[in-house]
C-alpha cells in the first residue's frame, strides 16, 4: 500500500510537471515584415501556417505589420511583440546594449544586395554627400551602412544632414526632391532606379547583413516550445518557396506591388538561409565593434548570450 501511494504521488507529480511543461500562451504576437523581400514571412502569413501549427493549442496568432526596425524594438520593449519574423542584427545588437533583451532563434537571409544608398545623378560618390540631406531609418542595418560608407570616405554623420524616417517615407522624400540621397531596400532601390536615381553603394562589400528570426528573451524562456515551432514553420515556409518558386514569386510580387521580373531579382538578391554558423557569430562581433566605435551602442555585450539556448 505504501509503495502504491508513493507511485501515485509520483505519477501525479509527473503529470503536474508535464502540464506545466506544456503551458501555452493564449496569443502569439509576431511581426509581419515583408521588406526587403522576406519570402518566409509572406508565405507564413498568406498560407496561415502559424495558425495551422498552433490550432490544436488554441493559440491566437496576431500579425503586427512593421515598416521600421525601431518599431519592432519598441514593441518588444513594451511587451507588445513576442517574436519578430525578420530583424537585422545591427538593430538587435543596439537593442540588447540598451537592456532590451532579444535573442536570435534562426536565420532568415543575408541580403547584402538588397540594401543601398541611392542618390541624385549629380552626387557621384559617397564623399559627395557632404553637406547634403540623407534620409533613412535610424538604428537599422541601413544606418550601419551609411555610417560605414561615410567612414570609408573619411567622414561621419555630422558631415551630412541626416534625417531619420521609415523606408516608404525615405523613398517618397527622395523621389519628391526633398532629399539628396536615401537609404533604401529591395523594391525601394528598383523604384528609385526607375525614377532616375542611382546607386552610390550597396551593403555588399561594405558590411555583412543578416536578417534573423528573433524573440523577446523572456518570452523565449517561458515558451521555448512555441519559439522552436515558429522556427520550424519558418524553415518549412522557405522550403515551400524554393520548391514552388513561381507561386512564391507571384505572392511576393503582389505583396510588394512589383513585377514578376523585379520579384525574381529580389529573391536572388536575398540569399535566404536558416542555419547560423561561426561566420554569422564573427559578423556579429565585427558589427558590434563598429557600432561601439560609432557610439551607436552604449556598451558591449556578450555575443554568446544573443543566441537562444
């Protein structure tokens, strides 16, 4: 009888632990970031893949449209966003240095070709930006590109008239003649080219870009199973896009309101991936050193703490 009672208590304890381990959130607040050309995110949302993945658990999926990287950070700091479908690692580093703990869950893209500084025809080089107005999103990989490009030309942000604004506003401001250059991504580059503006430089060869699937650290700690399953779905979305490329391109073209030819370019420029490696870790160290030098980060952080355990 005593043994039976002990076994009964143990069983109840195991069941209790199991129930606790399978605790699920009522909602998952995740960003919808289609720029520069995040095919995984577009496929996940269009095909309701997360809704299907968590249907059994009854988790409501809230898609939050985001156009600026800083808005992702602010939303996570406020506890309004649990995961971001695509965050550039420059923004992630800056956020963590400010005490906003965000962890990397999985890879998304190395889109070096999709970020550029576009300018009026009379501005031939980055050095020619001195004294001219430049617009673009602050605290992002494009901001990093600007400061790195200026540094290569022996200049810094004080040498230009820098105005922070999101990507759509940056494109509109440039085309409207109210800026001399703009930091643009993907479809914005193509639109600027068609409007007669030219590329001063792209990220490729200047900085290494990396978009990652990321989560609020406290959310990842509390619901690791949810975060890992989102990463699984993210990978499935990429594989579907590769296997059904024409359908994926049509989806991307519709979401960005561009032609199939332009969608094909952006797909090729994006360099999608999933598995983070040592090169990605090293790139984070290089980016952190630069961001600290430029005083875009308030303090250094341990790079190893950025990855979800």
